[in-house]
């Protein structure tokens, strides 16, 4: 698709892939190291720019809405924003600042909800009307807290009943590991010892606090050995 592309994301119809052109050819571990927004057409095998790609800079973590109307992403030091979670009209020019703190949004694949990391130690799930021309984040449905460890990279299951996320201690990486860099431990490309993947139901509780939560009941630990697990993705099971 591209020699210098970052963070691909499938459109809901599986006919297109959103990807972010790297800001410069030399790779950088910084997550917002991007400039523009592109669509790759699976049938034609060609990439075309988003209608306002020339105005888009420093996005990361794109996520397509289930109706194909919006792309959610974080922007950092770009497009007139210091740091914000945005909705970008997939086939138009509208940009909406959702007005929520944090980063790395993920839109529910079969409905009108959003999950995102509202801080280093919190993940939230809330309603959002993605059929509207001016979506706003509504009622909070779930908040996950961990006062000790960082929690990042929330991701919906295909049917929207669960989310996975990465969890582990603070750190700056281990540059002795091959192909890794120093930086915030939640960033891809930084080795994060002690980080594992966890899963929770989005329907059983309104709040999960790791200080009091019970394993197996309130959450499930997917990986066990802490070898820097981040950004889990779900596989759609076929019959």
C-alpha cells in the first residue's frame, strides 16, 4: 500500500482502508508522526487522498464509524489543536472536536458508542449519535480505573459486548531489545515489560476499579507473561 504508512483502519464495508502517511521518510516512534489522510481501494489497489487531506496533520489512531460516515482520531499539535479527539467526515470536509479529554478513540463496530482513554489510568465508554450531522458524546456507560498501572488501547469486540485494553506499569522502554525505542511505555515500538492484554464486558458494570475488581468476574486477563502486549485486535469468527 505504501512504504511510509502508519496505523491502517478498515472501512466498515471492507472495501477501503484508511491510512496515515508518515510525516517524513525516516521513522519515528512518536505516535502522531503523520501528515494527511488516505484511502486505499481494495479493488483498484490505488490510494486517494481524503477530501481535506492537505489540511490534516498529526493524527493517530483512526477508527471508522459503523455507518461509514465518520472517522474518529486523536490529533496532537496539529490542525489548530493542542490535543483533541476529533470526528472527521469520511467523505466531506467537516471536523468536529468531541470535547473529551484523552486519546485513542475506538468507535463501536455495530452501534452508536465510543471508547477511549480519558487519561493514563482511565478508559471510558459512552453513547454517541453517529447518524447525526453533529455528533456529541453523551451518557457515560462504563469507566475503568487503575490507580497503579497505565491502561491504554481500548478496542471493541465485533459484536460490541466487550473491549480489550493494554495494562501495565509506567516506564520508558528497554532500548537493548531489538527494533525498540525509548519513549512512553504505551507507545508501539517501545518495549513495555509487564504489559498485558485484558478484556471486560461493557454491559455488566458501570465502573470497574482494579483496586477492588475481581479477576474472572470483573475482568479477564488474556496474556500472562507481560512481554509488552499492546493494541489487541479482534478476529471476526466465521461459520
